[in-house]
C-alpha cells in the first residue's frame, strides 16, 4: 500500500470511502451481536424470575421480608431487622454515644 502522503486526492477520497464502509459494516455486526446477547440475557432473566416465583418452602417464600426490629430515630425510614451486618447509621450512633442497642428497638 502506498504512503498516505504520496497518494493523490482521488485515491485518498476512495480510501476514505472504503474505511467508512468497513467501519459501518463492523458497527452493524457488533450491534447485531450485542442485540443477540441481550436477548439471551433477557431470556435467562425471565426463566430465573419464573423459578423465583415457584421457589417456596412449606408455603413460605424464600425471599420473605422481615419485620424491622430497630429504627433510626434521626430518619424513621431507615430500619434494620437484626440480621446481617449492622447498618452504618446504627454503627455510627453506637460509636457516637448511644450506649445500648435497645435504644433503637421498634416498640410493638
């Protein structure tokens, strides 16, 4: 292939057209490949969602929400059921002077 600096104007325009055509062809191929991949992923999501709906043990869903046992007094919408790691607001409050976990208990 010739050096770009040694090509005349018509050869450069022809080369530019070929490059643009090759790029647009690759873009179409990549778009098609990604679309097919997304369709496969969506099919997997639909299948797993069906499995989640059917996943029950003794009539109870495995993904059952628990009632909150502790509430943030500064922001009542922040709650904790007492399972897993302690939320940041609770750790911060306990370090900041609150003495006991019971001070955050939700009254029944």
